[in-house]
């Protein structure tokens, strides 16, 4: 029973294509995040949103954009995919400041 | 200096032993600390949160926090092969949105 659901689970795309990764949650949390994970680099924050009208850049937002369609939905887009965006992408939610992050199942993205 | 540092491992322990995982952090104002377990290719799962100095126990897991020395550790008692995973330490500073993750320690429990 996934409280934070990501689609697709796997995606292979070509350089230059625009793609969207979707995240939806049933936890009722206002705060949502997008991270990417690369071997040896850990989890790095791309964007975060504390409510529908609040969108903020994280540490590695270049080449990405997001949309918060509703409290429960937060999508990540790659404007024009490039091979170094090949990574594991995670959506996460949190209830409040100082609360733990709850992660979705992840999307494995490969850009060829 | 990295903001959150963990030994990458692998840390190998025999089944039934205690596994000790350590994490140091650089922001002295950090208030919230989390341990996650991550199996290869899967998402991080929360094991424990800790906010105050001292020990916090949950089943076979004990988190230890020492803010003066800026470290947090995770002990796993009676380690099982199913505990073999990468363990991520995450730290959140005071009044900030930012969760800083270490790169993780890979634990191998040998049957």
C-alpha cells in the first residue's frame, strides 16, 4: 500500500526529449520534494513545495521544472533530457518541519 | 568537509552480532536526525528519527545522538542477513527545509 506513488517506475528516453515524472500521495502532507540519487553522490534535492502555491528550487534544479497540480500531486519535468540526468528519482513528502521524509518507490530514468 | 559523513563500507558483521553505523555532521545547529535503510534499487525506508541527546530504542535498533560531538549512530542488535542494505543518515538543520543525506554505509550480514 504505497502512500507515495511514482509513475513510471522505469523510463528510457533519448537525448533532447521532454519527459514528465509524476508523484501522488495519500498521506495528506503539504510538503513534497523531488530528489535524485546517483552512486557515490547520495540524495540531492531538485525542487520542493510546501503547498500548491509554493515552489522552490533545490540544489540541482537546472534542467528541471516542476508543477504542483494539487496538494496530493507533484510532477517533475525534464525540459530536454541529457545523458547525465540518468539517475534514480525519488518523490518524498513530509508532514512538517523536523518530520521525517517519506519516499515513493522511485523512477529509474535512463537517457540515451 | 562534507555536511554529513558516513563511512561507505562495506561493513561486514556475522549473523547475530551487533552492527554499529556512524554518522557525523558539520552543522552544529542541526535539530533533527534520521536513519533510513535502502535496499539496492529500492526507496529509502525510515528506521528511526531522533531529536534529543541520548539513546532511542525501537526493537532491534538503537539510535544514539551526541550533539556536542556532532555524531549520530545506529546500532542493530542480533543482525540478520535481511539487514544487509545501505543505511542512510539524514540531518535537518534548525529552521530549514533542507534534509542533508550522507552517501550511506553498506552493511553486509554474513550468514
